[in-house]
């Protein structure tokens, strides 16, 4: 265990399984965000790629998931964030993007957590 403040990327489904339905995507974002406050209260800094990507997508004029701006911004944001993160929390649910985040984290030797409880004790 450490008393170090960790920056933890929360990775899980955002677009996956939604058929690009904005309401379902918002529900997925809410699931990601539900993990943020407990991580913060445990003394760490939670980050979610969509927190950075969504305002950029708006500025870039993205009209729908999967368009050119979306592809330019969404996944590259997560990759850039991972360069600044100390760990990843991978929440349940099928997601190619989250699986890629885990792969990159493991490649970089970062811890990957699958349960919030494991972070709270760090």
C-alpha cells in the first residue's frame, strides 16, 4: 500500500452496446462517473477520457459517433491520458476502447484494477 496520490483512468463501455443511442451512451458515461467520487475520496485523482474528449468533439464539429472528428479525438485522448496516469480501473462491460486502454496500461507496466475496492485500499 502507498499513500501516494494516483491518477487513475476509469475505463469501460461508452459507445459499446449502445447502437449510438445518445441516452444509452449517457448512461454508460454515468456508470463511469459513479466510480470517480469514491476514487477521489480515497485520495486519488479520477479521470475519464470522455471528460476531455466530449468538449473537443463539440469544438471539432462532430455530428455523430464514428464520424471523422470522433475518430480523430475520442480514442487518442485516452492514449494521451494514459501517458499521465498511474493506474487504470477497468469497469465491467464489453468495450474495445477500454480493452485497448488496459493493453496499453499493461504494456507500460501500470496496475490495472477491476474492482473499486482494490483502489480504495491503495
